[in-house]
């Protein structure tokens, strides 16, 4: 199959860097855009000049138009991740997710792009009583971040219906893997736990540790994006879960990391945070049915690969 002309937004982010590397390895002509507000320039350094890079904000119509010009496919990852960040800065969350996405969709429709694949979030389910989380369940977002990501889905579906721009929104469940930022108050839980425990420090849990997550290894998320982007038939604004279909408690996560790292650290339990979901588990049948995606990386294997990468980088 000949390479596609692809725009990747948020190319310097955690998932973006993994996806960018894979797209280039498969011979696609990639243009990336990132404003580097959360993305890391260092993630792109090893790739040399094998792709076009635009620095700028997708909320700027001129930047969005320049980014999509001549692109067949758009993979839209750019966002301001983190529930706690959105609780502290709800307007910033809306601008970075909703306004930027609407601007990008308008530019993509005008440019004649064939499809937009965008990163959505399992946080849209909130405290829905439907379990495991099924795409047909009514959304119940508990945070401004979740509400913003849900709005992105609605806009993508609307642009398909009113402008004919094909799209699919992939609801990611707790993505982890090598290169995830372990620092700062908004760090993802696995990256943060590995950093603390490798340094001999007890990990902090918000709540009792019994809360569960569908942890999904980043290589599987890359595969889902490729499967959706290159699928030969229209995806018509659908919303699709991208998860492992398995869940693990935070205490189970700590036990596994203790075993992998050779430590015996007990967690410090802190009060639960507002906006956090108690349990999360993806129903994964729709992704299998629509474009043949199924996560392949066992949880422990993903943790081992992530720890090994951090040890190589000495990032503790």
C-alpha cells in the first residue's frame, strides 16, 4: 500500500511521538503540528528531518489551514490532558480541546481531507452505571476535561453529517508506556509510580487503592490509530473504545511494580480527588467489528517494557 499524506497533531506528545515514529517507519508522508505547551521537543530530536513540523496553536485558523493543506488523513491527538488540570483551569481545557478541534475540523473539511481520526477519552463515561463501558451508554462527564473531550466527539460527528468529513473518535482508556512524563502534578499514574518506587519512595494513592483502570499499552493505541486511519470504508463519525478489555486495581499495579523493580513499598493513601472515576473497563467489541483492532500487549509485559525503558534512560 502506498504511503499516505498524514497530518499528526500533538506530534511531540507521549502518544504522538510513538505514532509519529511508526508512521514514518511505514513510509507515510507526515506533517506534524504542536505548540509545545505540553509536548517535548526532545522527543522529536532523534527523528531528524524526515517529516514537516509546524509549531503553533490549532486554535489559530491560519495555522490549522497550513497544517491540513494537501493532507489526505488527519490524526488529531493535540489536547491539554489531565482531569486535575481541567478542574483548576476549565477555560484553558475548553480552548485547547474544543475550540482547537472545531478550527481543525473546519480547515480539514475545506481542504478536502478524507478522514479525521481523533483522540477522545473514556472519561466521558464518568460515573455511568453501565459496566463495562459501552459506547452506547449515556455519557456522564465528571470534569471539565471529560466534558471538553465529549464535545470534540459531537463536533466530529456533526462535521460528518453536515460537511461530509469522515471521522472516528477513539475513546482511549488509561494509556501508558515508555516516554510518558513522570514529573509534575498531572503525571499519569504508572509513570509517576515507577519514578517514585524506583527511587525507593512510597507511591501515593488518592483513595483506598481499590479503584480499577483499563490500562492500555501505548503500542496498542498506535495500532488502533493506524487501523482506523487506513480502514477502507467510511467510519461516519463513530465513537469507539480503545482499551485492553481488562482492568487492574491500583494496589495490583503497585504489587506488580514491586515485583518487577525488586522493591516492597506500601502505598500512602490520600483522600480521593473530585472528578476521579472509581472503576473503568472498556467493552472492546466495536473496535474489533469496525476496523479489526484488538489490544495485544499483556499488562505485566507493558509494565516490564516501560520500566526497562526508564532504566535505560535513567529518568528517575
